[in-house]
């Protein structure tokens, strides 16, 4: 997904995130059910950060924020046990 950071005039952040859920079968069903809601929440969260915050914010902290965000959205029969960034770059 592409996100325009707060205050950015010409740059954007390109992010791809992979989730590891447990149990995997139920987790895939939950993730498909909540996909749009999670995507909008991630866009909202990341676009509220400035470019400077994104550049200085450790990736580990963002991983924790994203895991907490998925917990807030309430997956029914599974939980996210890992988040991986497959792409994370300012363009």
C-alpha cells in the first residue's frame, strides 16, 4: 500500500506487510474477513506520522504498533503472532 505521511508534499511511503497468524487456517479466515478494516486502519496510523517520525521510528516499534492494531480490531478465533515488512521505503 502507499501512504502519504503527514506533511509530505511530494513523497510517500510504500509498505507491504505480511502477517503470521495462529492458528493458521482460522487466522486466514479472520484476516480475509477483516482485510479492508485492517488496511484502512494501517493507512490511517501510518499517514498520521511525519516523514521524520517514520525515518527515525524503529521498524521494531512499528511492528509492535501494527500487532497492537490487529488486536484492537478483534480477530475472532486467531491472533497475530508476527508481522514482517516485505517492503518499506520512502519514494
